[in-house]
């Protein structure tokens, strides 16, 4: 069984193609521009999201990341990093609802090649 450093190397070898990278960046940008968010996703959160989706692909037995990996991990990876505006809190908005809005607006990459 590989040690932790070995696992990190294996996960680091999972391909994160440019269209999927752009998808993650567009999602983060959309959170920073969303009117219900005071604080959106930071550049560091983009980096961590990349690590998370690589790990998810690895655990799924793939050597490449799919846009679906990003979709599945957006809320778990970003929700705790976002801060609602006072107005959004008054309206009882939840960060997860805002992320759903963001995901509906950001186009999923179609030029992705995958395997």
C-alpha cells in the first residue's frame, strides 16, 4: 500500500485538462460576482478545488477529471468559504442555493476530451 506521499504523487498525476480548469475558475469568478455573496471563492479555493477533483477522479479509478467531478464537489469544497450578504441572510438565502444559481449560469465545458 502506498504511503501518503505516494498517494499524493498518484493523485497529482491525474489530468486536469484546460477546459475543466477554466470551468473551475469561471465558477469561482461567478461566486465573486454574485450579488448575494459578500465574499466569493478565493484563488486558494480554486487550487484546493483542483486537488479535490483530482482526488475524486483517482478514487473513481480515472486518470483524468470530468466536469461532473467539479459539479459533485462544488458545494462541499466551496460552501464554507463563501459569505452571504446581509440582505441575502435577511431573505433566508443559503450558500448552497447561491452555488446552485452559479452552477446553472456557468456553462459546462463541452470540448472536454477526457480519456
